[in-house]
C-alpha cells in the first residue's frame, strides 16, 4: 500500500480527464487518504482527551518523549508534535533515545529521523545490555531488569535536562495487559496509570496514548512508514506471560466487540466500597456511618414536622 505522502502526491496530480483505470486508482487512493485522515484524527482526539482528563501537559512544560524506535513511541512523538502546533498552551518537546548497547543496534536510524523532523533530541548511551546479561540467570527473561534500568536512566536524564514531564508510549492494551498480569501473578488490582509520580518523587510520568487502541497505533505506524527498530536485538525471548494475556484480550475482543472498551472504562471507574481493600474503604466504620445517617434523618424529620 502506498504511503499517505505518496497518496497526497497522486491526488495532487489529479488529471481532470482521467481514463477509467486512472480514475478508479485515484478514487481508491482518495479513499485511502480519507481513512488515514480519520485514523490520525482519532489518535489525536484520544491523546487530546487523555491530556485534558489527567492534566498531563500545562503551560511552560518541557516534555521529554522517550523514543525507543518502536511503533508506539514514534506515534507518540508524531501526535505530540501535532498537538504542540495546535494546543492552546505552549510546551516544548525533546526526544530522548536510550542506546542500551545491544549488539546490532542501528545507531544512525533515530538521529537521521529526528534531524529530518527538526526535533530537539538526545541519544543517551548506557550499556545496560551488559548489566542485564551479567545479572540475569541463564534461561530467565531479561525484560524486567532491562526495563527497570532503562527507566532509571531515562528518569535521571529528564532531571538533568530540566524536563518536568516524561512521556511514555504505553497505550490502552498495555494498561489492560498490566491489569491482568497483576491480578494473575501479583495478587493486586493495579494497572499502569495515565499519569504518575515516580517513586523518588522527582519525575511526573505521563502516558498520552492511554486512550489509544494498539491496532490504531500499529496502522498509523505502518502508514507513516516509521523506521522501526525491533526490541529483540538483545536476543531476549518476549515476555511469555504478557504475550498470553495479549492473546487472551485479542480473542475476547474478537468474540465480544466492545469488551476492551468496557474493561478500560472500568479502570477509570472504580468503586472502592464494592471491592475489599480495607485501606481504601472503611468497612469497620460502617456501623458508625449508619448511626450518623439515622441521626441525620431523625433530625431532618424533627425539623420538618
Ligand atoms: S526485549 Fe530486550 S531490549 Fe526489549 S525490554 Fe526485553 S530485554 Fe530489554
């Protein structure tokens, strides 16, 4: 399929008296462009809503966009760049890639891409690959330690360059997968918040793609022809449990359209009194609450009579 740029060019070259074949080609291309515009608008709308709902970006913010070279982070940068041009608040963007020194990492790809865009950027070099290889026992998955080290390096760097927000490319499915992984293996009802204060209190992390569907992002990345860098250069096996949950969610979604939307809504619509966490809800104090309610009712009755 041609890229949106190629489609634009084809539509621009529109011949006022085209042959039948040319005309149907142009119609198909125009349709494709329309679909792409709709997709782009949908992603922008979802990001805009998430930013407003969680007050992710404010006037004067310096947002560090973590760019791994995967479809999600390229999409995040692209949509934020667009919002930056149209948003009612002024904020700056700086893209940061962490070169983890994985063998075969194509060092030139991101600098070339970012130079072409004219985006402010840094490539941070940290050999977390050797640390992960050294510390992880043979046969064990390396992703957990790798992600922890990556997070530490990026958060520290954000502070160094004065970025007060760190934007990550996690999307709706990442959030739901994490919810189920925590339930299945961690015994806790928690997901991945759209906005978060880091444990040491130094960084505010935002996930502007929180409302976006992974399928939309994948399609956008494909049509934009982003120069994707795979995340398996380290030779690690993919996280099997996450993969299993991903497939489970995809199957549910196929059999019961709308289920993922409903589950995501549930993440943003929690009723602590209908769960069992004693830290979140005062179950022991229900009798006292009941007595207060009764007293209020009696008082209202006496005043009214
Ligand atoms: S696949 Fe490799 S680079 Fe990606 S998170 Fe896992 S260990 Fe790190």
